[in-house]
C-alpha cells in the first residue's frame, strides 16, 4: 500500500540479504551503499524453513552488531531470493533447492525487526546492484544474464526493473534455443538452461571425464556432477582439458544466442554477465557471448551495445536488494516505520 513519503535519517543503514541454495549472505550498507560489515552462513536444506528463517534473523542481527550500528539505525531490509516469488506479499512461493514453500519472509522479518522488508528475485537484485554500484552504472537499459546452476535474467529500463504485476520476469533461462533439445527442469525441451546451465555443462564434462577425454577434471572431481562446479571447470581448462573448454564455449554461445533475441526486443546499451560461471571464466564467456550476440542480432543493433562482466561478485545481490529496499522506502512504496 502506498503511503506518504517519510525521509530516512542520513545516518540510517540498509541491510541486504542474499538467500542462495546453500548459502546465506548479509551486508550492512551506508546511504551510498558502501559495505560497513558483512557475514555469511550456510543454509542446510534439511534444517527446514522455520530454522532457516531463524538463522537469517540471527545473521542480520550479528551483522548489524559487527557494523557497530543499532537496530534503531536500520531503515529497511532487502532480500534477494531464488525461485517463484509473490513480490507484493513478500512470499517465497517455492525455493526448490531449499525445499521451502509458501514462506512469508516479509511478514516474518518485519515482525522480528520492526522495519520494512522488500523481497526481490535474486537476479533482479544482482542486476540492480551492478546498475547502482557496478559494471552498469549510468546505463539507460541494462540486460543482466547470470548463468549458474540455472540461468537468470533481468532488465532495467531508465532505472526501473521490468517486472510483472506480482512477480519477476525475464526468465531468459527458459527461452527455447534448441526446439528438439534436452528436457529442462521446467518440463519443456530445449530451454537455454537445459543446454547452458552449470548442471548441463557438468553432465557433459562428467561424460567426457568418464571417457578419458578430460583427465585433469577426472583427477580433480571424478565423474561426480555435484563436484563439477565452476572453479573445477575453469581449473580443468587451465590444465589442458580441451574437451571441457569446447563444452563450456558451446554453452556460452547458446547464451549469446539468447542474448541476441533479448537485444532485438529490448535494445540494451549494456549486457551484464554475472554468476558463478562468469566469475570463474570471465574472458571465455565475454568472448563467446559477445561474438554470438553480435552475429545474431539485427544488423542495425550490432554496434549499439557492450557486453561486460559483473564487477561486484557475490556482493551484487546484497547491494541490489538493499538498494531496492531503499528505493521502496524513499518513494513511499513502503513505510519506514513498518511493523
């Protein structure tokens, strides 16, 4: 519900939280979104959502103490979350990696801290963080693509995130890039995520290791897909596993194809690539995505955008989540005295 705008104190601080599939990260930021303190912990799925929520509240409390700030200085909390969300209610509809369903995150945290809480999609928050304080500062239109276990997308137009009425959009990981391709987790075939997400890459790399075509990877991780993470792939390529490099480059080209389709629709001036895969292999992904995107866009768009790597690393989501919370408070979208 919109309310009359209430200015915050110049000494107020904002809290950003990144809820991942296995990790929980929290930062306390000043009015210019500079990090005053940060901390993180694990979120074991077996714990269940009630213990997970309690762990989140404790992490926020501890990070506030580390920053030297009191609860009274806290203006708002922003949380970046994976999975389907109800943005209006601040509800996690389903977080598959955690096993959480219908979690009233906003209501819970506002009850604990007595301050407004803004819940955002994690890639929306990460892209907004890069817009506020990272690689996309000053851009008019930003397309964010974050390949990791899945592939998330986001778009910012003139400082505003493009969203649906109650949920995030820009599900670029589920753009069809290979109609007869492999089955995706969403139940459809040929989605970008099914051919270029980390799990898809890891499965192909594991098969190559099993065949003896990726000896460095085999020595490092064996054929266990759960162990073939972004760093392991990067290390294997560095150590001479050319088959692994071809697998990753092919995946990056599919991302470039999906980016080209989005560029034709949105005409961004900046395309930001983030996420674990890009952090581990920035040069490879920038080369392949940019070359494929420029080749596949309409000729009139070919020289209208740049492709850049995210600068903020794993801080992007916490900074973006905090900045989105600050914007909501300062615009009067939520009350500074919520709770």
